[in-house]
C-alpha cells in the first residue's frame, strides 16, 4: 500500500468523525449536563446547527470513496438525501 492508500484512510477516518459529530455532540452534552446538574436537557436542533461539519465530512468520505473506487453510489445517495432533508425541513417552516 503506497501513499494513496494512507491518504484514502486518513480521508475516510476524518470524514467519519466529522459526519458523526453532529449526531454524537447533543448526546454527549446532554449526558454531561445530566451528570453535572441532575437535569436532562437535549438540544434537538444541534445537528442542524452543525450541518456544515456533516457536509465537510461527507465530502471527505465521498473523496475517499472515489479514490478507493468503493461505495461511491451509497455515499453519494446518503449525502444527497441528507442535504435534501435539511433544506426541505428549513423550507417547510417558511
């Protein structure tokens, strides 16, 4: 495995971390607040606020998939559905 394989792995790992950040952040912050203040509070809007991290991470995953020539359509469809979902939810509330 040459330099291409290492770069592809780094792209995939960084993309995965950035994609999961908007999902895990509200859960971890809620757990920390529950432990500290003994009250459960969950910010359900945080994933939409951190959507930029998701987009960057999905772009890195798509780039890694294109380099590895693997699962390109799966990642592309998931990225498209996620973008349409967030934009559609924002437009629905107008």
